[in-house]
């Protein structure tokens, strides 16, 4: 909902500043207030970041180096007054920080649009674009959440009519199942009816509605990205940053200080510091090797979690009272252990990736950030999604059958329960995604307060000393925590976007949990920036950078992932093929989907879930089903990609109204240039006439 925010920043056109044309600029009559606070901060930081402060070493340049050496304790722009609101006030009398606190960071504004112009005015375009993207993403999560809840409720209301589940629950002792681990270590035979509840629950996440929802989310994601491109173009034009990156970005101070040679810039013709590629490439290769080593470490931890899950499940299956909950308990506890390992590895690797990217010596801050983002995202993608991908596409595919079970480290390979792997995948997704959100939100609430207290304690700032005299603005801001950038916030949201798109076929409630998290995230981030963080130096940006490319890659992967999830992990296609060939009501499907153990392979005849003949070979139905699955994957991908491409073509990246506005501005600029040339020409002619007259006077004299 819209809200009326006081002291709206003025909207005006901008152009490069020239002192000779000062009177042409808005507000030139008041030189003290001509430049905004953020512009003054940018100018001051530019000077501090590029000035050499010593001659002993080549690296003695810039305020960042002085901060790193400990020469200075801090360097930051000052907040414009306190954020606390006075007891009585007029909205127009509030300072910019108080306005942001009252109309943005306050929890009571959770349902209102963010004051993006005020955010941009106070913090700069880069932070403004982040919150614009996050706000749009959160708004688009609302329809995805509503449809996801309806799909889940459809499963709740129709699971009683699920014929295979009813057959399994009413079978009593009709289906004696083979032991889930070797009989030699104590695993016993069991009956399919023992896991009646688990089979019913699996239907909540594995029914025809999930197929519809997968297609819906694929188109939702594509349309969201197209809408963001239009929103981004409008904001970039409104904030005058459409051409910023190509024209204005300078080399990083560290690059200028540590580059071994100088090279003439082919565009400007100026001599600039240069770091040769022959020196950078070995460093990049070293970074790639570190990523590979860390990913191997992730795989080792996943194998350890798999072994843990198997070892936990064995005693649970041996107990008749716990057998029905064995899979749930083993999977849930393993997911919690996996979450702890994921979060720990992620923190370690982020620090390593930052050091490696610094060592690679990238020229601009954008290049540096893009390389850091790429390194961390690739690792975190493997870190967060690998255990989920294992359950989705590998678990139960290499189990074998009685007499020829697949083995790993002396243990039987994991197999999916008779209810399928999709419910276990949903459980894994819920634990990792929601658990990660809870941990991150707790960190954002408590860590800034803890860091502020530790900072005061380490610097000897006591409350008693504070009461002796009023603190200056500099002293008050120094007690706040340093600004650490938007990297963590973007990474958290992009990984969340992957959870709700790549695996949405297994967990239709994922967008709803993401929506709840993002409502909190916006206010927590806003409160942290306004109340607990030093004011950052304003940075300009024209878009969200490489994050958009990663979002687009995730959308493409989600189409492929959901196609394979529905085809090979879900029970949707096996049931549809059975309905087509045998019974449209799925009567007898439970018995049909259970194979008999080959003779002389078990102490007693038993059943196991597979489409196999009596000798253990794949049945004709299995091969028909495989053909149907492959055909479904191809058809699903082609249809979704085709429609997505059509949406991309039909929806212009720049709104038509904005295109007209840009053309109008270009026309006016050209017209102004022509008028200026005409005026200059008249001035020359006038000067020439005057000169001729003067000459005539001289001649007559």
C-alpha cells in the first residue's frame, strides 16, 4: 500500500557538472546546500581513496590501506542526526534518518511500499536497487504463495480418496515386505500397512496438483524476471544511472597501488596501472582448485550424513513400535545435522573466497564483486543443494533387489520408502530452507547488538563516560557496527529463489515460507541499516549486477529440475500409465507396484517396491514407463522454454512510456545543442561585425 512520506526528494534532470555553467544548475544560488550529502560523501571518499600518504612503499595509497594497517580506527560518513523520533513533531521537521526509521524500518509499515527515493537519497543507488528488487520479489511471492497453499490444500482434501494409499492401509498383512537392511544384523520382515500414515502423508506432496504448480512456477519466475527488468530500467532512468557503469567506474585503489606496470588506456590515452593476465591466470587457477577441493569436502560430508542416516534407521526399523516413524526420524535428524554442516562450511568458504579474489587483482570494484559472487555462489549452490539433489535424483535408483543389493562401505544403498522419495525431499527442503531462514534472522536480530556491545567494550566506551557530556555525532556513529555490504543479503535471497523454483514440485509451501521470511527480512535489514550500522559511502549502480544472471540461470535449471522430478521421482507418471493401461481408478496399483523377491534370495517370500519380474529383471511396464518419462521431460522442457522465450520477446525490457520519455529527452538535448550552436554563431558574427567597425574607425583615423 502507498504511504505519504514527507520531504520527498526533488525529481530533476542531471548532467556532468561544470563550474562555468553553475548558474544553469538547480539550487546554484545556495552553494552550501547545492551538493547533496551523498554527493559530498562520494567526493570526499574519492579523494581519500586515491591519495598517496607515503613514499616508502608503493602500496601506501588510500584510506582503505590506512584502515587495514590500523592507522585509523574508522572512516565513514556521518548519519544526519539521531533516528529516535521526538515526542511531538511535524513530519516535515524530521531529519532523513528519522523519516527512514518511521516510514521504512518501523514494523508497523510491513504492508506498505518502501520509500525508495528516500532510501536512494540517503544511501545511494546501489542500496536503493537492492531494496527495490527485494520489495518486488516479495510482492511477487504473494500470488505464488496463494497458489502453493491451494495446491497443498488440494492434497489435504483429496488424500482420503487416494486409492493406492487406502489399499496399503487396508492390506493388513497382505503385503509382507523384505527387510530394509540385512537380516544378519537384525532387520526383520514388516508389512506395508505398518507405514500407512507415511504413505498418506506422501500424497500431500505427490499428487497431480504439483505438476500444475511446477508449470505455474516456471512461468511465474520468467514473468518476474521480465517485470524486474522493466522496473530496473524505470528506476535507472529515474535515478539517472542508466549509463553509469560504462562511463564512470574507476580502478580499485588496491589495484592501482599493487599493479607492477603501467599501460596506456586505448580509450582515454592515459597511462594507467596494469596487472598482466600472465600473472593473474595462475592465481585464478589456484582459486578454481580451492573451489574444487571445498566441493569435494562437501561431497565427503554428504556421504557421512548418508551413512549416519542409514545407521540411525537400522535400530529404528528393528523396533516394531518405531518402524512406522523410522524414515521420518532418520531423515529429519540427518537434515538437521546436514544444516549445521552446510552453515559452517559456508562461513569458512566465504572468508577463503574473499582472500582469493583479493589476490587475483581485478581492476574495478564491479569485476572484483562479480568474481567473488561467482566463487561463493558456485560453492554455496553445491553446499546447499547437493544433499537435496541426492534425494531427488539418486536415492533409491541404485538399490538393486533381493540377492543383488547395491552396497556402499559395507552397507546397503539407501532406498525410497513405499510412499516414494518426494516426501523425504520435502522434509529435507523444509529443514534446510526454513532452518536457514530462522538462523539468518536470529543472526540479524542479535549479532548486530552483540557486535555493538563488543565494539564499545573493546574500545573502552562505557555508559558512565557517555553520561558526562553529550556525545558528538561522530562519537555516536563510531559506536555502531561497520557496514559490510549487500553480498550476504543478495546471496541469501538468490539461494532462497533457488529453493522455491528448482525443487518446487516437491514442496509447494516453499514460496509461502519465503514470503514470511522476506516480510521480516526487509524490516530487519532496514532497521539494521538505520539504527545499528554506520552510514555507508553512497555507491552508484545501474542494476543488481551479476545477481540477475544467476537468477536467470536458476530459472533455466528449475525447468529441467522440475521436469526430472515429476518424471523420475514422483509417482505421477507411473500412476498415469497404470490408469491408461489397466484401471482408471488405480485399483490394484499397490500390488502392481510391488515385485516379489527372486526365489532362494530371502528366507521368506517378500515384496519390494519395483517394476521387476520374478527373476529380478525389469518388467515390460518399466521400459514403457522409461519411454514415457523421457518423452515427458522433453515435452515439458520444450513447451516451457518455448512459452518462456515468447514471453521474453513479447514483454519489452524497457516500458514503452519510458522509451518515449528517453526519446523526448534525446530530442530536447539535441535541440538545446543546436540552439547553443546558433547562439554561439550569432555571437561570433556579432564579434566579427564589431571588429570590422573598429578596424574602419582605425583606418579613418
